[in-house]
C-alpha cells in the first residue's frame, strides 16, 4: 500500500490547495471546482459501455493526476470483480463502494455499484472525499440512499418566469427547445448527480395545461435525453382540468371513465416520447387550482385515477397535501390533516402524498407537519423549499441545513423514537417507495441560485435527501471546503456564519414562534399590520393575533385545537406553555406581554431581545466575512459583502417596523437602553414594492 499512500498525499494537495483568491470566479462552478491535473491524467479504466459509466470515468479523469495506481469504474456484473468476493449487499440500485483492490497482481482503486448510477455516485463521493481533505490511503467509502425519490420541484413557468424565483429567468429555454439543447442543461444535471438528486419536475405546480401538449412533451423529452445519463428522471406538474382544456371533455371528474381514458392516453403519449418518464406532480383544490373535490370526489380518487394511467409504465404520482381553501376557516394550519388523515390507506401503491415540512407555508420556523406519522398506510414525501420565499429572497444569507434537520429529527410521538426522517425514508413502515422534494432555487444567473451561499441550500437538500441523518454542520463544512478550499480559517469562519444564519432570520422576522408576518403577495419585508384582505388567512394579523393583552395564536383545546392533530405525547407538550419550546411558543399559545420567560425577562422584553440579536448576528457575519477578504476570490467576496450589507439594512428594517407595530398594539415602552425604531409606523406602512421578484402570476 506504499504507492497508494504516497499518491494520496500528492492527490490531496492537488485537489484542495487551490489558489481561489488569485482566480476570477463568478460562482458558476458551484461546489465542483476541482482543478484539472497540471501534468497528465490518472489511468482511469471504465469497465462497460454505459454512457453513465463513461461519465463517471470522465469525472475522475478530469480531476485525478497521473502517477497513481489505476482507477477502475465498474458495476457488480463485471466478471473481473467475481474473484474479489466483494459484498455489494445493502447498496441497492444506487449505492456505491470505493476501496483499494488487487486485480491480477495490480493495486487499483475500485469505484463500483450494483448499477452504473451507483458507480457514478461513487465517483462523485470519491472526489468529495478528496476535496474535503481526505486521502486515498485505505479509503473505504460505502453508502446507499435512504430515500428513493430525491426530486427538485421547479416552479418554472412557460413564459420563462419562475414563481418564487430569485436567480433570474428559468433555466429552461422553452422557446428554443427541443432543437437547441443548451450546454448548461448538462452542467445542471452534473451538479445534481454530484449530490445524489435523481429527479426533476420541470414546471410550476400552478401548471398550465399546455405543458401536456405534443410540442411541450417534445421539449421535455429533449431535457430528459440530456439528464438520463446522469441518472435523472423528468416529471411534469399537471393541471387537473386538462381533459377539459385540451381534450374537449365537459368534466374532469376522476370517476368518469372518459376522463380516466383521456389521462391514460396522455400518459401513453408521454411515455412514447420519454420511456423513463417519472410521473406526475399534482396541486389540486389549493389556491384556486382545480381538483377532484370540485366534483365531490376525494383526493384519493383523483390521485388513484392518475396513478392508474402511469402505473403500466412504472410511473408514480406525487399528490400535494398543500390544500389552501376554506375547509378549516378557524385555523389554516389544520386543513391538510383534516382532508388527508381520513384517506390513509386509500391511495394506490404508486402514489406519494407530498407534505410540506410545516402546516402553513415554508416559514422560517414551523413545527413539523402533524401528518408525519399520522398516515402509516400511506407513503409521505416531505417537501422543503430551497428557494427562500420567506427568508430574504436571494440576498439574505440563510443556510437552511438547520431548518431541514430540525424537522427531520423531530419526534412524531406516534411510535417510540420515531422521527419525521423515519417516516420520510420509509423506515417507519418498511416502505420501498419514499421521497423528498425541494422547491428549487435555480435560475439563469451565472451563480445559478442568486448568490454563492444560496448554492449551499441546494447542496444541503441533495445530501439530506440521500441521507436524512446527516448533520447540518457536517454538510456545511463539506460545502465550504468544496466551494472555498480547505484553509482552516476560511472553513471554520464560513461554517460558523452559516450555522447561525437561519436563526438570525427567525429572530429579526418572527421570533418565539411568530410566523407569516411578511408583506402579502410578494412576501418581501415586514407587514404584521395587514388585516384588510378578503380572506382572514391572507392577513398577517390572522397569524399573530396581537392585542393590548397579549400575542400569539391559541392552538390549544381552548382555541383551534390544532395541537389535537399531533400524537398524544407531542400534543400534551405543545398544549402547555411550560412544556412548549420557547422557539414555538407563540405558534401554539396566545400569551400576555408580561409573561415571564426562562431568561427572566417578560415576553415583550424577550421579543425585543430577539429582534436585536438577529440584527447583531448579521453585523457579526459582516465582520467575519471581512476577515476572509485576502483568502476569497474578489468577485465572490465582493458580491457576498454587498449582499450582507443589504441583509443588515433589511434586518434593521424588519426589526424597526415590527417593534413600531407591536408598540402601537401593546402600548408598552422599549426596555431601557434599547434603540427606538428609526421611523414612525406610518412610514413603514407606506412602503410599497409592486415589482418585487418572484411573484405568482
């Protein structure tokens, strides 16, 4: 093993000691910035002719230097591996192993899996291992995904806009597809494969029926051709009324045989163009979208009808549980549970119910959705939002790894020790079908996601979809080392900034369990005073319920009883302010302003302290980032510094506007020594931003 050890030292240096500050860098390379070898390439042998195996070999050839033992890329079916008696058990279709082996008297590094996709993931795992300071000395990498479907949801519209998108126009140029296949589509697929993402929904859940017409199926097929060698399937969001809009039917009732026949014919048409098409994503009976309830049918009726259409082809249906109607006018948080819990066990076996991480709508902090654990006979696919609709768009640094893991690690209470992750990855009920969806933050900006640090949220989603038990901090360190290099000061500083950044956004936008206080429509900036919109749950005032006596939404048995939707141990904890985590306190309880908190402060003083802490953290991040200027390339350093300045300004705006409003309600002074808001409440209320990005239309 001496040759491997000697090579490992040189290889480690070649992969991680990159002179980032000396190079112009617009962020396009994402976390895949391993420099090509300066002298020769490694001897990488690909055993097999699969396009996916060839890609795995190409990734290694472009990064590994000469002067090292050969690397062999293979699958378990390779006859040469039979003499090694390797254990590929437990790796499934997509798992991998990377380890030194001896074949015909020669030492080499084997990158292999049960399939070519497993080998590709293994190649990326080896490169990640080396780029984060690891060496090939006795390297032993072995991993299999715990979640079967790891899918990005693009809320991209056919006109090129992106709902809740903050990184430019859609990556898909529908106008020039299918004829022109932008090389960037390949780079997109490569980035996703590097973190284990294996599916992408191309279009907005607020779908247009046109996406199912022949010209757009051909466009989707062109993208599928690009993505296929990278192990990525395409899916389409569908509009439930498409049989009416495209087929000339008078109804879209899922119980109508003509409707079912139309969908079967449409599915057959799609699979002729895209043989490995993944299936459909459906938003139904929510925010004005049509659905089966329009006809007195259930969500299960609608999902199962579509599931029957795609099942002969191996397709699946992802049916969203985000229902936003007037089912539970007393509390929007209860709607999904009320509609879906009674349907447990009634969905077809190729249907996943896609459930948002929380019961409202991707807030900076929400308790986990009560459906997790409550539908043991139904696969539940968790939906996170990678794009930051409620966390400062592209300009605020907010690493979402802690948000994702906070939910995944939450105990459901339905079974001893059961976590949300256990439900999502199928372990709780020993399911083969499981999934995790992330609403993408990707656009045509050169840095893909609007800023360098937003890339970390895309990366974290992929890593956690592969393994929901990973730690947010470990993922942050890996991303930092792959993105900025392994300089200890850079890695420690950037990781520390990231790990507290989401909590800072919570502090300056909605501390102690407050939620949905953003201005309405575009969700840019504060708007806790809004109370005049047509439906109660459209108004921020609906969610905080502040008055002179107190603040918070009473979801106990004396209020909406939303706590009753959780398993008994969790419900008991949330029902009592003394056992509710203070971070969730006002989500579940309406409490007096002078309630004593664990800090000894009153609730009002504690709220003020959180607002100030959030602003202070942003100032601290600015100072931390300043110390790294000599070690970060100028382009990425300057853009981040500029965005941190924007974040500081807007954090102060959030803090000042919120405090001005709360004081107008509770008539209380600020604690001694606390800075007063810069302007009066009328000034903040007068702010208007009709052209804020990402709005639905």
